[in-house]
């Protein structure tokens, strides 16, 4: 039965991000609560953040704090670029790829060297940050603080779940 988990997971993650309709029903992009709610409202952001946390929780690496700090820093950098109107090509493709790649890494529990993992996390976080920054209106900095907080909360919660599961010798695969 386990041999079907990976192909099923790959199919579901590629279908999860629908760029044109990723966040239906969001009232605003202008304040802290709008920013905080935004990552919870779209499967693309939710799955990518959760998969990142699951992957990091399954790797047993000593650089977890650095990975989360780099993640937050890249989210902020992308957000600043988006708010200031800088164009980043293939942002939506990067977001979709993050769902796929982080999901694959989480399911396979693949350990990557820090020299590869850090830029990978940063590139995908930059895409997520840029997408949020480009959508921000009103008090963009409060919105940014909200979305970064929620993104860290989702990834951190998934990390915690995986650490508990790994203590009980369970995994996603």
C-alpha cells in the first residue's frame, strides 16, 4: 500500500496550487489580520509551509533555527520587493514548485546539505514573499508582519508534529 503514497502525493500537490483562484474570499490585504489570514486561505501557501515544516522536522538537522530564520528573512525580502513594485518572473511557478519540492522532500525525508537546503528554502520563500508583497495594500508592513507570522506558525506547527511523530518512530513514507 505504501508504494502508492508518493505518486498520490505528487499528483495532489501539483493540483493544489491554482494561481488564478488561490485565495478566494479574502476580504483585504491591508492590515495585520488580513496578512495573518492570507496563508491559511490558499492551498498553495498552506501546503508549502506545512511541507517545509514536516521536511525540517524529519531531517534531524542541527541548523533548524537557522533554516527558520533564513525562511523568515527570505519571506521579508520577497515581500519588500513585491511592495516596491519590483517584477520577479515566474513567481507563481516558484510557488507551485515549492509545494511540489517541499512535499516531495517531506514525504521522502530526504536530507540535503545545508549548502543546498538553504538556497532552496530561500528561493521558494522569496517567491511566496513577493506574491504577498505584490498584493499588499493599505498598511503593507502590518500585512507583511501578519503573513510572515502565519507562515512561521504553519511551518513551526508542522515541524512540531513531525518531531513528535519521529519520537514515536513514525514517518510520512
